[in-house]
C-alpha cells in the first residue's frame, strides 16, 4: 500500500485546464464521489472496483480535478 502525497498533504498538484487554460482545483480522490459510503471504504479495496485496472498495482491514486472557470473535469493519476 502506497501513500498518496496529495491525500496526505505532503504535496500539491497543479495542473491547467486543457479547455481554457485556468488552474484546476483538486477535488480529492475520485472514488469518494461514487456513493455515500465510498469515502469510508478502505482505499486499496476501492482501487479494486474503481474502473482503473492497474492503479493498485502501479501505486497510483486517481484524483478528480475540476476547472472553476469552464467546469471541465479530469482524473489525474497521482503516483504514490
């Protein structure tokens, strides 16, 4: 089990919107938005069901980023 540097506050990830060039906001782990109970499930267990077949194996944490200007969203794989 890896440690995500963004989830644990060690680092910030800055990315620009591919649509309008604005700075995107990190909204947290994408899996937290699946249902009411997903934020409370073990992270490695969610990685088995989140639709990214190799994120557990590759030590990646899928984070959702949203552009506050145009609303575009994008999932970025953060290396643990």
